[in-house]
C-alpha cells in the first residue's frame, strides 16, 4: 500500500467497487459524485446499484466518506475519474460528463497529484482533451502532476472477474506517471498490471476489447439470419464449432446488443478515426447488423402470429425483459426498448415484465405476465430461462418469440406452440 490518499470521482458501477477495494486495501479513500441521493445512500452503506457482491462489500465498510463537495480533492493524492462516456442519439460520443469531472479536478489540482482516467474514451482523449483542462490550473502535466489512463473492465454481474482480480493495463504521459499508476493498481489488484508504452495504447486497448466483442456478435447475428432461412438451428452449429479446442470463440445471436459498453465503444473509435480520415467499414457494418436485430425480432413476432392467423394489432403480447442483459437491472441502450416501441406502434395490447425492474413493469409477476397470446423474450434473466414449456401450455400461450434462444424449443413445439428464435 502506498502512503497516498485516494479520491474516486464518479460512484457508479465502475467507481463504487473501486472505492470499496481502495478502502479494503487500507487507503484513506474518498468518493466524489454529483448526485446527493447517491452520496447519501453510499454513506449509509446502501449501494445505489443492485449488485449483491457490491451491496455486501459496502455494508462491511466503516466510515465511508462520499460527498458532492469537490474540496475533498484537496485531501487526495491519487484521483481516479470513473464517470460515464455515453453516446448521443446520433451515436456521437458525449464527453461532457468527463470534461466536467476534469474541470472539477482542475480547480483543486495540486503539485504531486496523480490523475487517472478509467472511463472508456477514444485514443487521444487523455492527451488532447483532459490534459489541457487540467493544465488550466497552471500546473504542467508530467512535471507538476501526473496523468495516466487505466481502462475499467467491470463486467456487471460477473461473479468470477471483478475489480479485485482483473488484470489491468496502464499508460501515462510520463514515465513517473506510469510508475505511480502501475504501483497503485499493483497494490490493489491480485492480477498483473501491464505498463504500455503510451497513454493512447491504453485507451485503444479497451476500445479494441469491446469492438472485438461487437463484431463477433454481429458475425453470429448475420449467421443466424442466414441459417434461419436454411432451417439450421444456429445454437447447434455454435455448440458444434465450440468443440474446436482452438481458434474459435463462441458468441451468441440475439434480439440486439445493449448496454453502455459494447454498443457504445465502437462509435468512439469510429468517430475519432473519421476525424483522422479513416472510415471503419467493418465496425460500421457490425453496428448496422447488431442495430437491425430488434426489428428482426419484431418481424419474427409478425411471422409467428401470422401462423395462427393473428396480427400484432390488438393481440395480447408480453415482452419479458427490459434490461440489456440477464441478471442486471440496467436498461441503457437495451434492445428491449426498441422492440417495445415497435410493437406499440403496430398496435399490440402490450404487457412488460422485468423482475429486476418492477417500476417499469406493467404486471407484478411472471404468472400475470404469462396471461398473453404471445410472449417475447428480450432479456435472458435466469427467471425466464427456467420457464417450462408445460407452464406456457397451461397459460394458453400460442406464440413464443425467443429473442435470446434461451427456452426449450423442442418442448414448446411439442405442445403445438409456435416457436421462433433468432436463428433457430
Ligand atoms: N450479447 C449478445 N451476444 C453475445 C454476447 C452479448 O447478443 O454473445 C449482447 C448482450 O445481450 C448485451 C450486449 O450484447 O445486450 C452486451 O453484452 P456483454 O455481455 O458484452 O455485457 P456488457 O455490456 O456488460 O459488457 C461487459 C464489458 N466489460 C467492459 O467493458 C469492462 C465487456 O468488455 C465484457 O466483454 C462483457 O462485459 C463480458 O464479457 O461479459
């Protein structure tokens, strides 16, 4: 442990676990956020994020000091910025939260501080955007203070990999900054910390990791559309290909790609590359394919209802799931929202149920949610994956659209229920 005081700026799904870990490792640690409500909850040991692992951790911590008062930065030496970097409706990067956090830090910056950015950004952001804001303080990066980048790798809901044991990569504007950042992360993670030769390499690392995932999901989504037309069950093919012990990495088709990482990060690279005169045709195509999946899923609803001589209009349809992925309560960029919008426009008599988001559900439980002619699985929550075909039969469900290929197709079809998956 270094003899340093730490302040985490931004207490969301990235900053809050980091604050817990820093305190657990014995650092005098403060949290700074713009939300009074969030700060109140955290100071009372309550996690604003539904995550059992995080809730338990927070409860065990004594005297957590979260605040909205930026003067807390005066008594911090290592300041780690973990604020959101979303996209706008036109898929353009929105760096406003990050720039605002940097301005707040700049006002309290002092000699010897180490500033680390963890938020996902396009390569060049730390040097071209954050550094000038921090130097408005009159202090010089690399001389008076140090500036580094260490991409967050939090995977919400992941039981195996978390902030304690995730390998990290760091890049910095100076060798002293690199050393200080590597020393800090080395003191809190049980895994390795790789020092890269530039801050841009560290920024690009995160973008590459998530873009890699997006194009692989687009690949299986396109294969699903193709195999669907040949009557091939893509889940069988992926299982088959996964027996190859090398050079194949399974991804799974679905009703769309949501969340604040995989759907967002490619646009950060696409937009920066475009500024530099390069067009990412492949990344754009992958985004196009993944963005087409909610509409593809609604077409499956139309096809499925046509098989029983019904149309979407006035038919009782329940969308199961709002969250962007199973086991979480986060609806950011969720494909379920687009599916719901489209079904509403087609005049469906719609119900919505997500056990993780009761406040946005229109029915109180799964039993009530299954009072429908048609159900659409939009999120692979464990509660939905365990639905038995016989339950659907007993509830009189006539059409199942399985947007996550997570139900027992054979069993459902054996009860004479129309089943349509994504590529199966
Ligand atoms: N999805 C598919 N098919 C797949 C995998 C995911 O359609 O094969 C969909 C999901 O349903 C979801 C979206 O893509 O809508 C994103 O899913 P995700 O599992 O990638 O979940 P995220 O967005 O929480 O991604 C995080 C990322 N972590 C960080 O950015 C630090 C990502 O890098 C991880 O690879 C990912 O978790 C993970 O592996 O779980």
